[in-house]
C-alpha cells in the first residue's frame, strides 16, 4: 500500500502526535500510551491487527519525537525492529511477536551496530576504520545450535523484550534470530553517550543456545534485507534530526521576537535575521532530502540507498549547526541548564554519528563515481 493512501491523514497524525508527546515533558513516554494510540502497529499488516501503513507515516511520528527530544525506544522499534519482522518469512514465532508488538506487550529491537554503516560494495564496514564488522553467526555443534557475535551501540537494546539478531544460518541462508534478552550467554552492556535522552548498549552473545524455531529466514522477495534495515535506521535518525532542527528554529525565532536589546527586539538586528534565515534554508533543504528519501524507499526505487545517504549526511550536520546557532542566538540563557537547548544539541550530535557519519555516507556516494 502506497503512502498516498494515507496522505489525507498526515496532518491529523502530526497533530495527535504533538498532543500526546506534549504531555510528557522531560519524562519518558509511556509505552502503553504509544500502543494505545496505534503507533506500534502502524506498519504492521492488518492480519495482525495493525494499520498496514508505510514508513512515510512512521516518519511523521519520528520527526515529532525528535521535535520534543522524547525519551522513548519507539524509533528503534518502529524503524529497525518492525522493519526486520516484516522482511521475514511468515512463521509462528514471527507472527506472535508481531501481534505482541501491536498490543504493546513486546518491544522488538534489531541488533544493528550504531557505529556501522553499509559500505559501497554492500558489505557492512566499521565507520572510521574501514574494517569489516564480525557478524553474529549460528554454529551447529552436535545437537545444539549456538549463537555467537557482538555489536556495539545498539539503539535501545536495554529496553528490548526480544532481540532480532541478523545471522547466517549453518546452511548459509541469511535471516534473523529471535532471542530473549535474558538468555544464558547473552549480555547487554549499557554504553553511556553524550545524549542522555537515548539508551544504547553493546550486545554480546557467547555460545547462546538457539532453538530451531528462533531462526527465521528473510522472505525470498527481500533482495538486500540487511542494507534495507540500515537504510531504515539511518533515515529514522534523519527524521529525528529534522524534527529537532525545526524545534530549534521555531524556538529561536520566537525568542528573538520578544528579547529586547538597546530598546528593540534582537530579531530586528540584521546579523540575527541572517542567522535565522540560514537556519531556515538548511532546515528546508534537509526536509526536501528526507522527503525524497522517503519517496524513494516507499516506491522501491533502485537508488533509494543513495537518497538515504544524502538525507542522513546533510540533515545530521544541519541539525548540529542549527542547534548550535540556537544556543548562541538565545544569548546567555541559551547556555544554561534550564533552557533545555543543550538536550537538543547533544541529541543532534549523537544523531550525526549514528549509522554512519556525514563523511561515511559521502564516501559511499563518492564511490559511485570512481
């Protein structure tokens, strides 16, 4: 189903999201509230009581979450978790997790390393080192199937009720291992980052016994499932950056209209006008790039990964600059803890690095022309 089928509901969806998120303040968003609003089933087929919408609708919610810098694992669950489940072949185990996700009793998190980015050749390379990431693997030992591997900076891994770990089966077929976070031999270690509104962790598996039904192969129609998951995760972060950039622009314009210096609003000064205009230009370009990436992904365009990299690279940098300019244009109060601007700047800084830095994505774009 294309996103055009839901286009008439986009404004309403955005309004409802702002009302729901506006009630939380700095506190974590209740997962039951998101499930009750239907967010957890937005992209899940109606056979499992979902809405059968597209990632375009999910992106609206992701942007609004970024707008308020909300504390919630929803971006990780919606972008990579649900995305991974929908790429798998139908099985009893997968179907149960889908239904539990819609009901709000499950939080599936895909184990995608936040410091990794798919390389131009389709392999997953380590950001900044050029090395190849060791993947999780299933090894048949006697009558047991053992899972081993590790991944760093997995977004919202500590909040997961089920981990979706990309692996290669003993026979070589790629798929997902659905693993209980409390399984023997599996460890989730919290990894502190600059952004206190997020939770990241290192997932390590050492000879974790895996039941046969826990491995689910990707559906035959999924041509490049792991790349698609990384693209969804990267684009979700770009949507978050877009939302926080919009919030910082609005807050800055509102503040410069009322803050007076030398008997007149500081917003009347030419230097401040130019700074706000630059923020608006960057925010507008970022929105166009994110919209183009969402369209390419929704239509299955062959160059969708290129569109995602362009959106992630530009929006990641723009959000940091806009948040930094917002802090300066708020004057002395912008540097105080009470202003709250530091939360947006730290979140934007983490977003810039997650799933590939701007340099990583530009390197991949440049490789197409060599």
